[in-house]
C-alpha cells in the first residue's frame, strides 16, 4: 500500500496499492461488520497518490497486467473515481514515489524533487532533498518532506529546505487542508500533531504495525498499516479498524 485519501464528495476511503485503487465505504456507511474493499479501475502499481477533488485523483507508478500504458506511467490522473486513467506528463520517464498537491501545484519526488502547476511542465526544486513523503500548505509556500535526515521544511515553495529542530523522525506526513495542522507518523506507529505548519510537534497516540500510508482531515486520521486500514477521530489517540 502506497497511498490513502478520502473522496471529498462521497467520503469513500481510497487506498492506492500495488494492484491499483481500492475503495472502502464512508465511515457512516460502513456499519459494524467486516467491510470488503472494492477494486476500482485497471491494475496499476500506484506508487504516489494524491486527491485533487471529487473523483479527481493523481498518481504515478507502473502498469500491471494488460494495462496499455508505458512503464513508468509518469504523472497520471483520473476524473471518474479511478475507473480510467490518462497520462499528464513524463510518461515512460518518471515514477513518483511521493506526491502531494494543493489546488494550484503538484509536488512529486521521482529521484528528484519537482513541482508543476499545470501537470505538464515541471520545475526542479531543492536537489538535496530525497523525500519519502511530502505535504504542502494550502498556499503552496510551506512544504514538508520526510527523509533519512529527518523532517525537512521549506517556506519558499520547495526551493530550499531546512531541518526542523526537535522534530520527530516521521515516515509519513499529511497536511489538513484549511489551516496549519499537520499529522505525522513514525515507523513504530507513533502519531504526532503540529498546530503550526510543522514547526513544533506533540505526540497524540500510536497504533501497532508498520505504517504504509497516512491521510488526515478535520474529522479523522486514517492510517494503512500492515495491510489494514484504521481510523481515528480523536487526533490519533485511539484507532478503530475497518
């Protein structure tokens, strides 16, 4: 599993995996029993993944099975909830293992950190950053990157990054749209919250397993861990599994 998100219209939970996109029903529709994920669209090894809007998602990765796409697929998008995908740029060239976006720009790491405003033309950013996970503010000025060197932070749209003093060593980060709140999770499953755009952090909780994907909004924190999807409605203090 490489990515997680929530469709802003349907509330469905989205999980990007080696076999393509899976959906889970919105929490208020899931009920109390076991929920089976639904596979949507072609088999594409979706490495990077980001939600742009209702039914509108961005991804990258490798084609699987009989999918008629170049390898790697570059930056691709769907506007029908994952049923079909089309290439935007860098087809046959780039495999973005990290993707994040706001309304105006997409940031990705494919061995180099880049950003695009139209999905076609890319600008190179700080060449020293080897990002595992990315998160960006609504205005696109503040960018967070998890790296082997620790948590890095940019305040100029990714042109330059600096280490965040006294920050945890997170594997994954997710920016809550509409403000300065950011969630992070470390490899041991410890959840942290920043209320000031990544400058300072506090521990909020933990869950077992190795985290593989993280998503957060005003209502919930969703973590994919050891092939299971868990959800917290109390900022990571406690989690319930689907």
